[in-house]
């Protein structure tokens, strides 16, 4: 009699990753038959690399809510692949107006207990992670509309996120400005990891136990690029996110907003 071998444990994240990979392969095989005429690879695409100085104002209850980080940065888009700061992706569909891509990016709100106030110093560390998913953007005469869905592929939180964003672009001489705003969805697993306090942690630390559900929060972002000359450019970005009640009610949090200010210098090859 045929007998099934025991299967290894598969987390929801593993299953979702496998499903996403299968879906990507299917869409890639179908793209030639779809009513989209993909743009050819841009042989003149410019690679820009440089350094960014980031000031991150966390919503967590920390001794110093603002952390300064120095990170490398890169920008590149040849109509087939792209890199935008901490995000990289590949286009499955790109006809100029419609863009469907698979992407990966750094994600998550890192919590370092040693930097926290009071009893929060005894909580477990929350680690940032890597998110991977699908992104669809539609370009119109009044701007771009983007929908994204991503999953924590490192399984730190085991959570999923979604975003709906409106994007615009304004240019004058050497200055280009990119304002955007929208809403970000975090599921219960994501919020439980980054904002929840388990009964075990509560018993060990005295911090009130807290269980979080899914949330929807608005955010706004504005980026600017200034070309000093053919080789050098300056980059600036300001983002602001407003925490939902599900996140703000956590005993780990003392601010309604999270903000990141970035200044960078780029060299174009």
C-alpha cells in the first residue's frame, strides 16, 4: 500500500513564497500572449550610486527617538530590472503605462531594547526583515497609482503588508520632485511582532500584555533630485507615517508618527 512520507513543517510564509514564485513563473510565461507590448531594455540606462544619511524618528518609547544611519544607495532602471534605494525588482509587464513587477526590499521597524525606556529594556528584540512581493503601477495623465502586496520572507514577523499609493512628478530645470501619499495595511502577525507584548514577556518584565490586530495607516512621502552636473546629483527624501490605534495603543509606543529624513549624494556612471 502506498504511504505518504512525513512532510517537513511549512510555515504560512513558506507556503506563500512558493505560491508567489509559481504565480510569477505563470505570469512570465503568459506575458508574451498578454495585450501588453513590453518596452525594450534601455541600453542607455544610468546607474547612480552614492551614500545616504538617514535620520529615523521612531514611534517606539526610546531614550533617544532619533537614530542617524549612514547607508549606501543605488538607483537604476533599464525597463527590465530596477533598483531604488533599498528596493530592487524585475518587471513582468512594462509597456510604459502598466508596470507589474516582483520586488524585494528592507522592511520592518527594528526595536532595540537597550535603547528603550524603563521596563521596555527587558523586552525581546524586534528585528527588521526583508519583504518580497508583487507591485502593479498604472501611469495616467494625472499621475501614477500603485498597489503592492508583500510578505516577510525571513519570517521574523510572519506578517503581510499592502500599500495603495498615488504618485506624481514635477520637474523644473535640474530639479525633479516626487510627491506621493497613500495607505499601508499591516496584518495581525506583523503588528503582533512589532507592537505586541506576550503574556510571557509581561510576566517577566512587568510591561502590560498587549495583543494587536491588523491596521490601516496613512502615509506621505516627498523625494527630490537635483542634478549638479552630468555626473553628480543630490537626493533628499522625507517620509511620515501616522500610526493606527492598533499600533499606537501598544505599551512599546509613545508617538503617533514615524518619520525618516534622508539626504544623499549620488554619482552617475
